[in-house]
């Protein structure tokens, strides 16, 4: 590839809380994209994840323009701050580069099947927006993950078949991933990205064997992870080149309705 080709469907900018991650700025993000051959990305500002959509959507709008319209973005919906988040999302729905909503039940402390999320799903349905959510398997060492296990999303997946829904991190490991695979196979509008530290042997081959390749999106989880980590897993996977192209680019463009060819 002589020019940037990849679309990173899951990355972040800004401070990450209690974890050490030195490359958190906008310039760091753009450098990482350039170094990785990433033409476009789907970004979430950590501030909006922790404080809700009203906290930083203007920053992401400005980043979209400053990046040459390369860094698309999501607005976080926190059901504990539903009114403020919805007001911010309504304001952003016509902004260039705004392509969907982000949910994070584990950080927000509200289980994914809580009725409070219905407002977010309805908003996405009304405005043809995608939703991406953190998802993971139950963990004895990180008990809040039980709030984000994939099967908890099913009540809203059933209710809103018109909403393109992405299980971020593909449900994590073990039983979480098996539930994510089940949902992706059962519902046409459910997709999976594999951002993050899911270091399972031959992960890509297993995913391609388990779900339609059109359901799988590349994501880096930058700045938690270097983009090259998951890019290399795709490029080195023993799958068809056509599948690699869909995973690295085509699926994200279609799922998030990006204005690129």
C-alpha cells in the first residue's frame, strides 16, 4: 500500500485516567495514524467517556476539521447524565464527522440492559447513527465487566434492528467472545471490533471462521495499544486478502457511514 488505506474503528484521544499512556494528544494520534498507514479513524475523547457527551464533543468536531476530515468521532451517552448527553448529541447530530454513539456500561456503572439506555438507542435509530459499546467477559479480577457482557445488550438489539451496533473488543475473551459471536450471527445489524489486548492465538482466523467477515472491524484502542499491534495480526493472518481489505477498511466505512470511498 503506497498511501494510507486502513480505517481504525476504535481509538481514543486525551487523558486515560489512572493508566500511564504518554501519547494522548491530537498530534500523537495523527502521527500514529500516519505511521500505521491509517487513512481515517473513529475516535472517542476520554473526557467524553468519563464525563458524558456534553464534556468534549466540540473538541472532537474541531479535531475532525484539523485532521483534514480524517478523524471521525462518537459521542458518549451516560445514562446517569441522560439529559445533558442527549442535548449534546442533538446539537452534534448535524456536525461534520459525527457518526454515532459510544456506550461504556462498566465505566458508568450501569448494566447494558438497563432501561436508561433506551433513549440512546432511540436517538441512534431516529438519526441513522451507529452505536459502539465496550463489551467484555465476566472477570473475577475486574468485576465491573459483568455490566458489559454481550448478552446484556440483546434486549436493545432486538428492539432496534435498524441500529448498526458494534460490540467493541468483541466481548473480550472466553464466554464473552462466544456471546458476541452468537449475537453477530443471529442479528444482521450486530458487528464486532477487536480493539484492545485480546492476545489469543490465531484470533483473526477464528473470528473469520465463526462469523461473516463483513461483521469484523479492525480497531487499535490507541493510546492504550499501538495501532501496529492489531494491524500486524490482520496482515499476517492466514485469511484471504479480500477479507483483510474488508476488516481493515471496508467494514468500518459501511458500518459507520463514513463519507469516504
